C-alpha cells in the first residue's frame, strides 16, 4: 500500500510514494522518487481522506507570493504546468503609503478564480495584561536540549511541556523548519479552495490511526465542540433521537476547554462559575464508575459519551484496568458514540501512541491536538469513520484556519519527527522502541517519587511520562512549585493539592534521575 506525501517543486505538483506496510505499528519511513500529479488527483485525495467544512471550488492553490498573488491550478486532469499571467490593480505595496490596499488577480487559461486583497491593519495599543490565575515569575529567553528552558542564564527542566503540547521538546528543528518553509510558500487558503498540503496530512493521519476521515480544526476545544455537533447530528439522523433532545454524557472532573459548551459540562466552579446559563443536554457521571455510566447510557436520547482516557487537568487520574474496554462495550450495547479526548494523552505521552491503546480499544470519534503540532502552531483533528463523519454536510460546520497549509505541514513535520524513523534509522520519540522506553521511564519516575514519605506525598499516579503527585495538607502545592523553580525545575499545581509532572518525551534517563533528586530534595526540605 502506498501513501502519497505531496510536494511542490519546479512548477509541478508532485507526490512522494511512501511505504505504509504495517501502519498500525510504524509511520511511513522512507521518502522515494517523486512523480507528477494532476490537479484532479490532488482534489480526489483530499475528498477521500478529509471531511469538508464547505464545498470548495475545484481549484488547487499551491503557492502565494509577492504579497498577494495566488498561484492556482484549474480543475483539469491533464493540466500539470501553468504560467500565470499577473494583472496588477494598483501598485506594489512597498510603493504605497501606509493603509493603501493592493489587489492582484492571477489568471491562467481559465477565467480568473482568485483575488487577494492586502490591507495593512491599523495600529493599536494593547490593554494591560490580566492574570486571572497565579503565574510562575519566569521569562524564558530560549530553550535547548529539548527538555531544558534557559532564562537569565539559569537552566530549568520543563516538567509541564505546555500541557503536553511540546512532547518533542521546545523548538524542534524539523517542526520549525516545516513552519518556516511552508509560510514562505502558502499560508492560508480557507476551505473555500483546495490546497496541495491538506490532503497529504489527512491521508497520513487517517492511515496512521485507522479512520476514514479527518476534520481539521485548530484548538483542542474546537475539536471537542466539533465532536459534540457531530454526535448530535448523528443522533438525530442515525439513531433516531427526537429533534432537540440529544444528550452527550460527560465524566465529572473533565476538562476540555473554556467555551460555553465546555464549561457547561464542567464540575469545576472556577471553570463554570459566573458564565450561565449553561448548555443543556450534558449529563454527568462519576469518572471510572461503570455502573453509573451504564445507567446514563440506557437513556435512548443519549448520542455520545465523551471522556479522557486519563483525566489530565483533574490531576492525572488513571482509571481502573479494563475501564476503557467496558466503555467500548457499553457504548456498543446502547448504540452510543464513544468520543475519546486524547488532546493531552495522545501521541506517545502515556507510552503508547494513544492512551486507549493500553487496552486495545478504538473510539468512534478520536480527538487530537496539543502535541499534534509540536507547540509551534495550533492544530487539532477530529477523526471518525464515514458512517459517523458524513452526517456533517458542506456548510454545516466550518473553520477558516482549519486545515491551513502551515498547520498541516507543521503537523506532518511533528508526526514524522515523533512517530516515524528517519533516514538515519533512528526512531522519533513516539516510535515503537522509544514508546517502550517512555513506559519504563514513567515507572522509574513513579518509583522514585514513591520513596517520599506518605505523610508528605500521599498519592503517586500516572502512565508513561504523564504523572502527578498529591501533596498532603501540611504543604501547599503552589509553594512546592515555587521551591522547585528555585531549584531548577518547572511544574504547576492543578486543583490545589496536586502537581503534574510531564517532561518532554525527549528527556533521557540521566536527566530524569537528576529531576527526581530535585523533586525529592525540594519536598523533603519543606
């Protein structure tokens, strides 16, 4: 089976054929000789692997240059080369006074299909900075060695990893290079047109995780909102739920964002307090309580159950063994969609490609984000099979930036770096052997933390390199984090008495042991 990774070179749309044999265990490994593609093939690929927010015009945009010139390819299966004729309206932006507009139209052998207007935005004065929650007083000037931050000449181990967004460490060179290269070629087309990067991204990710379709979004909460809309639509059209009665069940202590829908499903007063009235149709059940879940799912108006395989913001709460298997069984029994929120747990953070992989189960809808783009650009994804995804029709959901060329190229660079083998034969941090190493390092970290007295640290829990401790009442978790900062390690408390420890997956055993000593010595000194 061949996966096509498409590039633009020498005025052609080209494709790199990449072996995906055994895609369940390894991502494509070796790039081979590119071959030319037609515009129709690019369109066909995007239609096959992606869910459309809109009905795009049958044109593929490959490149934008000179501020606002679009290089386009008309929908012609035999059209491989083009030489755009540029019609200029006005003058070059550099020659115009501030605030002037430049419009340029590109025409090929077909009527004009693209118009870009470039108008400089007016200047503004930023409002004073608001800090609704405590912040560690630290201004990093750069990062290096992937797991280490440097600020004012001092090194700090990063044990937060931007809430698991920088699994490959900070400023990974391959991901940054992908961002820079794509930004210089084509940044944004919206979903009104096709582009020559989105289909490559959709094909790679759907094959990697075993789904028919991907709907690209930007942030984790957008992915969650999309899953809620998708589930309700499926409930009405497929399950036959009466209009406006569909429910989505959530677990207590969940966290999936700050929108009104997200806080409506929250049990945290800090998240939902003062933002009512709230979204109806979001019943809650205790996390890791199968009896309560079965009772909730027996309601015929329930369309979906959305849950984190491990609750991150709640303090890295790991469910009992077998919980996810029973979730799968109960959802099947009651004809309910299972939405797995892997925004924080996915992409090797827990020692498996996905956290659900620990129990060998597959959700109906998979949500990815954070580490999907290595921390350099907001990218999220909603994956599902056709029987679920295709209830959304063009025009029923949308995102201007979702699936933009920069985000797609950055995500591909991230996934290649994390999950695939490079030309040197070494695997990324999410490859099979490195994932096994991360599971072992997680066990090592938890073993060292359990050496702390139980009257100080009452609970140590986690999976892979997503871990947390619960501090006893005689210590304040915030004070512990401030002391850790002074000793060269950055972590943040969550929900008062819990501290999350989630270093980048690039950390090595020597660094991990040094961090364990910092944590133990700091806590014991208090």
